[in-house]
C-alpha cells in the first residue's frame, strides 16, 4: 500500500493565501522524506481536491489521509468534504480515504496558538 496525505484548504483569490500550505508541506517533507503530499482546495485555487486525489492515485497512492487546514469543522468539512470524497471513491473504488479532524481542533495546535497570542 502506498499512503499519501492531502492538506485540504478552502482556497482564496489571492495566491499568497496558500503560502502557509506550501510551508506546511515543506516541513512535512523535511520530517519524512519521500512521503506523498499534495495540496487540495475547495474553491478558487488549484489543485482542486479532485485533482489532488486523482494525481496521487496516478502516482500509486491507494490510501489517502485528508487533513483539513481549517480551524473547526463547519459545513465545508461536515457536508461538502464527505460528498467530494464519495465522488472520488466512485472514480477510484480501490482507494481508502480517511478524513482527519480539522487541524485547529488539535489540543497542541490550540496550545501553540495560545502561546503565540500571549507573546
């Protein structure tokens, strides 16, 4: 099995908005060289989530973890994302997909933000 990760974000009109996503991916690649990582966006930016999934499958991934780079699980995470994953599974029936909790809900991320805000 080949595992991959998608950093999933909302997207924005300003391309600079995605810079933190690129920095997260670069940090992950430094920490675990060779890991398959792709960015995927809901709207306004590319690659779309569908493009990211299709590209990773084309590179041999058959297990994908989608990590929402969102503060909390709103309607995009609770409704839109599962529908998009369902569509991808229709295209790739042998694919296994896990949706992680939004990064902003992790206790150590909240603690890091609190530490940052206090400084």
